[in-house]
C-alpha cells in the first residue's frame, strides 16, 4: 500500500480549498486511514493559523498600537519612502471606507510588529494584507478566482497578466513566508523567521501595491 506523502498531499489540499476538503472528507473521499489522518492534520493547522491571526490582532492592539499612529507612519515614510497618502492613492480600487481603514491599520501594525521583533506576527499580518488586497483587486477587475485562497488569488493574477513576473514571484514568496508560521514547520533555527524577513514581508506590501 502506498504511504501518502505530505509534501505532495498538502499542496493539493491547498489548491482544493478548505471548504472542498471538508466536504470530501465528510463524503469519505480520503482513504486509507493514513491519508485521512493527514487531511485532518492539515485542517487542524488551518484552524491553528486562524487562531494565530486572532492572536496577532490582539497582540497588535494590546502592545504595538500604543505608539502614536502618525509617528508610525512617519517611520514608515523614512524606512520605505511610502506615506499613508501615497499608499491610499495606490489602493484607490479599495472603495469601502471601512475596508480602507482596516488595511491602513494592518499595514501600520505589521510594520510595528516587525520593528519591535514580533517577527512571526508581522509576517502573518503582512501576508494577510497582501491576500486581502489581491482579493479586492481581482474583484475590481471583474475576475473570479477558482477558489477563495491566497494561492488562487496569486494564480488568477498570473493567468490574467496583472503583475510583472518579478512581482508575481514576490507575492508567492510572501505566501511561502506566511506558511512558515505553521507550527510543524518550526523544526529548526533555519525555519525561524528573522527580523529581516519580517521587514521584507512588510516591504513586499508596498512593492506589490506599486504594481497595481
């Protein structure tokens, strides 16, 4: 009997999307038991990732957001040469005032998290910002991705030539960095997220937005 390979199975599950995986699991599509166990393990990691994102938001509010917001954007301007006004013009396709406010807040928090050494949290939040921006941008372009997932958004942008090749690869890198936060992948110091990587993830937000 062939033993399922997680390195091959997990990317397939990612492409299917969590909703489809849960449906197929309920229908008994995954066999043998070893494969079913791996699917359950993958789903539990997805739930853990959502919990991590909730913790990031809580940590951001309780710790990082104590500094003055205007001061944070002054620092972003110095470090990345991007002002809040400039970013706002670049994301003019985000027309919902509340959504724009949330994006500005999360960019600010991702920056502060990286600055103060909360590297894992910074990468999670930066990846979330990019994922949401891609989702809204595709909606603005009247393009429907196959699934509601980061991978699918990236693929849709590539298929419709919305990004330059280098930017597309950068987006994929951010997705990869965000995947590093899965607990089972933190098996050595080599997979620990550095401060430089966290700052790079934040920088990726501005680089990708500049290509919209």
